C-alpha cells in the first residue's frame, strides 16, 4: 500500500508531527506537575487530554514509518534535534527566570524576612518552596545540555 504524496511533503509532515509531539510531551509534563502540586481536577483532565494527543500523534508517526521508511531515512535528524534542543533550552530558561522572579518578589515582602541584631536582613525559609528549589536545580542539567548542543550546532552552522 503506497500513499501517493510528494516525498518532500511527507518529510515536512513527519518533522511537524515530531515537533508537535515534543511540544505536547512538554505540556503533558507541565500538567502532571501542576496536578501533583495542586490536586485540581482541571489539571488532571488536561493531563489525560495530552495523553490522548500524544498517543494519536505517535500512532500517526508509527504508521508513516511503517509504510514509508525510505522517506523517514531522508529526514535530516540533526536539524530536527537542533530545533528541539533550542525549544527545550528556551523552556528551561523561562522556567528558571519565572522561579527567580517569584522568589525575588517574595524576598521583598516583610513577612518573609526579619532584621538581625546587626541590622542585616535575614530571609526566612518561606521565600522559596521546596518544589521551586527542586525545579530550579533539576532544570539546570537540561538547560546546560540542550543549550550546549543548540549553541554548538549554531556555531557549526556559521563556521
């Protein structure tokens, strides 16, 4: 069974499907973390929705890979991985900036600090929640790895 499509169209469709799968997987993890943190049924339903989307997109990719393996071989994986690593780098950087801003704003609120005997500001442990600390330090390896790959490929592109 051969599907009659131009070969360039199939490659573009597969690249778009893989990019959508990467984005959907990121959103899937976001809703999982939000559901665990807040126990809100809305986050659970969105988590289940992204699960269904991930399964459908993965199924479409598998069907294309089974029926048109020669088109899959022609995809430039380096370019695809470069784009995905850039996307992951931006997401991790935005996450770290968001956490930093939230902690900084809390550190300026009077209920989160006191002054010691010498007049220095002492921050309480309520400034940063354990989840924020874990997310901040847990995202550092992903930021460094994806950022290094993205920048190395970008430098190689111009050299």
